[in-house]
C-alpha cells in the first residue's frame, strides 16, 4: 500500500515531553494516475494513426510499340472527361467534345462536394438509365495536364472512390482541341 | 437519548492498483509504438478518404518531392533482407564495392537519395547528419542515368531470391504540390517494368469533404 509509515512518534525522549508530529505520509496518487492515463491515451492514439493511408491505383498494361494499336469503341454517352489545369482549375464535359451530350458542354468546376462530385454523382445514376444496361455505367476519363499537381490527381481519384464510378482511366494524351480548353482555362 | 455515532469514512480511495494498471498499459504502449524515423525528404502528402493501410513488410517506397527548388526522388525499402540483396545487385552492376561494415550500415538505413557512387560517403556519415538538408541530392532517374530503375529491379530480384511468396509492393509518396509530370515519370519507370499496380500514399481526410 502507498503508505509510508515513518516511525510512530519517536516515543519518549528524555525527560522533556517533546511531542513529535505524527506524520502520516500517505502519498496522493491522483496526479500520477492522471499523468499515466494521459500518456496511455497519447500512445494509443498515435500508434493507430501513424500508419500511413494509401490509395490503390491500377494502371493498364503499357502497350508495346510494335503491336498494332486497337482502338476500343466506347459509347460516347457513357464517357465523361475531366481535364485538370493549373491552379486547381478543372473542366469537364460529357460525351464528345465536338458534340457533347445534353447538359454536358465543357464546364468549369471546383473540387469537392459541391462542385465536381454533384456532376459525377448525377451521371453515375443517369448513364445506366440512358444505356439501359446496368453493367454499362459511367466511364470517367481523367486527363491531367502538364501544369496540374499531384494533389489534383489524388483529389479526382478520391472523387472516383467516393462516387463509386465503375470505370475510370488516367489518359495522358490530350488532343489539340482539348489543349485549347486547357489554355482557355489556364488564362 | 442514545447517540448514534456516525462512522467517519475516509474519502480518499486507494489508488495503488489503478496506478499499477495504468503504468502497465503505458509500458505496453511505449514498447509497441514504432518510433518515427526522421525522413530525409519530408513531403506533404495529399489527403484522401480512402482508408487502405500500407503493408508493413514487402514494401518499397518511392518519395517524390522538392527540396531547395530541385525535384528529388528518394528510395526506401522496408525489409532488411531486400535492402542487402538490392545493394548486392547495385554493387555488381555499377562496380562499386562495399565493405561488410558498410553493408550492415546500409541495412539499417530506411530511405536514401544518392547515386550509388555517393553511397559510400553517405554510409560513412552519422545517422543524424544524413537527414540534413543538401546532403542527399536525390536518386538519378532520367533517361541517361536511370538508377531508380536499377534499384527497383534489384529489390524485386532480392525479393524473389529470399523466397518471397508475395509480389513486392510499390508505394509512391508524392508531395501534394508536385506537378503531375514528375509523378508520371516515376509511374512510367514502374510501368516499364510491368508494375501496373501500386499505392499512392495519402493522408487522412475528414468525412465531410
């Protein structure tokens, strides 16, 4: 027990009646326990949080140059293209650039729940209805321009994960027409 | 009247047992906590809502960041066996010999960013000096001198030689402000070796994003 008994009173000393103080040295452990629990909490929280998070990314096999390129035709109603510019700017269009789908003209957007997410979510729902096949959902084509940052890329990929977009791809070649859009956006 | 004597109860509780338990737990957490190793190239990772944890073993981290206005790439391997195997591969490929002392020193190093020619000097330094700014210039990874590619190859070879049943995993840890072509370059190097699936290291983002 946490009681330190420091001898009882010392008894009688000589003739003079000197009463020594009865000091009951009971150590107060409250502060010590407080500190211990504080440290426990700290270590508990830091151990579980220190593991870094990660995001899986699978890229398609790189084509060998000798192989003839086979273009896969995709229904234009299913594709939504997102182009990232500099300074966190972003533009998207639905369908082909020359002939966009209804309400799918190239539009500026912002990252986050009130910008890009609304548009993607809308299309995640609407595209299977248009194609009439559950398996033919939205395809998002992500085109990061040279000036876009890594944060932009992760933000868009995150958006894909949040919206549960069935198919998405990072495409690196930007057509001249799309380049015009990028220049317009970067102005 | 009979006086009812109220027994004087002490308000203080005996905390000894509680204290014992608290310190036992504290000791446990201190011992199990992994100490954070100082990073030679600190990067600010972008955040995401995806919560996949990185594996503890069988992982190679490629850090892409900017230091003193220069793009730098650092390379790190988690397993000691893979580290020594990769060093073996590099030393035979680039004709740089390492002493046994340097080899053991290398096995203890988590992340580094020097060309293999400068690795000797780096290993001679004290651990605390290595993380200093300007000591490590970054791993050469351009088309003329692509040592990053060789390190990746060495690490994969070492993984197979060690009888690793699992494929070595690769993680890219990029700075949020890094421009996309820099990240793309590292991805291309990985893809050149048919590594098409890798992890992007991200921080945690709040649910209301």
